C-alpha cells in the first residue's frame, strides 16, 4: 500500500507550517520501507494491549499520553518513530536504538505538539492512512470501514507493541470514527476517553485557529461526519458544532463497548489528582492477561487546570453551544440525552 498526502500548509503561519520538501522526502522514504515492514511482521507473536486515548482537540489527550508513558513506562510513538507512519515498528526500533528505553517528559506541548524527540506524537498520518482519511472532508466512516484492510491494520498495531516488548499508549482521536471495528479487531486494547468543559474547548479551539491561521474562520482539527451542516457558519458556531458532533460520535461508539474496556476521565480530575488517574489505567492494564505494569516514579501532586470561565469569550461560547445543541437536536444529529461535549 502507498499513500499520497496533500500539503495544504501555505495558509498556516510560520512556526506551524510544514516544510514541503521534508514531507516529500519522508513520504518517499516510507514508501520504500513499507514492503520491508510487511515482510518483517510476525502475526503469531504475543499481543500486548494498547491504551488508545480518545478525546476532542484541546481536551488533554497530549498530557495524558505523557503521564501514562512516563509514569507507567508504556511504549509510545515518539517524535522519531512518527516519521515512519508506513513502517511504524521500524520507526519504534530505530527510536529505541537512538534514545533507549528511558524517556523524560516536560508535561508540556504547543497545541498538542510536543518538542522532545522522545515525547508522544499524535501520529495522524498513520491513522489517516489506515482509515482512508487522506482526502477529508467529506468522510463517511461506515463506507470507509468497508474498504479498510482490518487484518493488515491489526497486524501493524500489534507489530508496534512487539517492537516495544510491552504495552503502549497511543493518542488515537481518529479511532472515534471506528470504535466498534477497532475494538473487535483488537480485543486486547483499552480505550480512554478524556473530556473537558466544552465551552473551554470551544474557546481554546478558536484561539488555536487564530494561532495557526491568523483568523477564527479557517477549519482546524477533525471533521465530524456531518460537517456539511456547519459550512457557512461563523467560526464560533462552527467550532461549537464541531465539538458537539465529535463528542456525540465518540459517546455513541463507546457505549457499545463493555465497561471493562473503557476508562472515562475528565481533564479536571486528571489535573487535580494525576496519581489516581494513572493508577486507574494501571489497574485496567493489569487486568489484561500477561500484563504487569506499575507506577515507576512519584507523579506530580497536581497539574494546573486551565479554564477560561472568568473570560467574556467563555460566556459567549457557552451560549453558542446551547444554541447549536438545540439546532443539531432538531435536525436529529445528536442524541437527546447527549451533546454536552462530555461522555457520561
């Protein structure tokens, strides 16, 4: 399999813009390595579980991945391995040869992007490749699922944990489009859904749009399946709809999984008591056959929980969320008991 990516980055501000020549080089390198990766995989080897982190943009997925990787010693796709999205086990092995197994974390990031080479990466090219998302929008998950090679996807996911020789944690927000299929093909995996006050997410996403593009009208982040209903709206209403629709999609998918496979966290709880959140994931992992992990160092007592609640824009965004919720409910696009941007 090979993949061609579009590099529509010129509208992004300097500092967030990718180097097209580097991207072209990496795409060519990945295509050369992909056959080697396929030949070197061993589908009969033991399958370690992966912790798949789901959550909206600006909800805390990055800091959660950093905490779990560092304090539970889980494997990650770091900023080296992520450059090998068509040969991820090869990338992980190269990263381990360069950096070893001991990693440090700053517990910091810039709009989800970490700086240290050994820090977790969002790995979006990987997810976009396997889930046929390169030409979004539009995206129809049910139709895409019929074209996905789930056997090859499963083998590739398991090859990554084998390359680490232990369980992994992965930022995987795009898994929300295919929760049931992924859960079926990877029965050993655990899903974590981290949520945050939806008005805070809307404010933060609007600020991210401004940081990336210098305006709040250019789309940033994942597209809900019915993104078309948000076209033509102002940026604030568009982001409110984006948050509501994506949260509803994840909530519906996770409700269909056994409770033992799902961990629900709020960013507020994670920041107030990181050790408790880490311990919850440890216990869930240790319930998996053949897994034994433990907290390897003393986690921070607490983390700073950022909220925009005292700002004028928070109140405006909360009001627009309420309006958009009623609009989407009237269109039959949200569950009547959901749509708050949180998972119960």
